[in-house]
C-alpha cells in the first residue's frame, strides 16, 4: 500500500464532500439509512426502488467497474422491500435485487461480486412475466458470503454460516456451517459454542471509532505538504 500523501485537512475536506454526496444523492433513495454509514466512492453506489431500509454502520465499497447495487423492482408501484441490518458490508460488485423481500441480518459480509435475488424475474415459458409465487430471501446475522457467491430465490441462510467463493445457494442452509459448490452443500460444521468476533464488535462504539481514526489521520497526515501531494497528483511518477 502506498503512503497517503494528502495533508490532513485535504482528507478531512474529502470526507466532508463524501458525507454531503451520500446525504444529497443516496439518502433520499432510501426509506431509511442509519447513522455512521461509510460509502467509499459513493458515486458508484446505485440505490433504486421503494422500501429500502439500511441499518447503521453500513459499509459499501464501490469501484468504477464494480458498482454496489441495491434495487427493488416490485410487482406494482410501491411494492417490494429490502432490509439491511446493522454493520453490514457490501464489497465491490455486490448486488441485491428484490422483487418481493430480501432481508439481510446484522454483521453480514458480502465479498466482491456477491449477488442475492428473490426472483427468477421471468418464467421459463412466458418470458414477459415473473412467477406468481413469492420467494423471499433471508440472510441470518453474521453470515459471510464469499467472492462471487450467488444466493437465489426462496433461500434462508442461518446465522454465522460461511458461503464459499463462487458457490450458488439454491436451498435453505442451516446456521454455523460452511457450504460450497453449485449447488451449494454443507462441507463443514462450525463450533457453535466457540466465541465469534463479528463486525458488530468492530462497531460497538462508532463514535469512539470515528475519534480514533481521526486521531490516526491527524498523526499520520499532519506533516504532509500540500505541494508535495499536489505534485504527486499531477505527476504520479514523483511517488517513486
């Protein structure tokens, strides 16, 4: 990782801009958006549709070619819902697409390219219609969805479960297991009695966490020169 050459005040200005962007463009797209959310590169986060509820301490990490997308396309105007719990992470390229209902528990981690949907969107023999059957998706607390994992309609995943990279989950998965494959099958059981440290522990004191990182930035970036940083932006080779 390269050193951050920005002066402290430049980073603070960027963070203020980022908060403004989220509050001006993204918050109005949500039915509710909790406090202490972090949207990295928020220009590449797409939120669309009604009834999208996002809990506090939410983190979205987006990239230009790997957007984070949260969308509800209900059967009629105002229908469909997505509920995202507290302390959830969505990594670059992760997507939630709801026809009727997707519920994401607290502390869920979605790795790069994760896709969750509650519908096939088109039936096999009439590809202008979606199925009449409502098949909601429920992801339990502290579930970890690996790189490019896919969760399909009607699935419930129990708490603490790990879904391995590239797995396709087509049926319910119990709590405290590891599943892998296409279709995903249980390959390991976790020790339900063993203490598990989760993202909720990380966000136990969000105000204190903000103060801590602010002090780190002040210490690490406080002596950086504006002109050195600006020269590195104009001429990236100067970093060497």
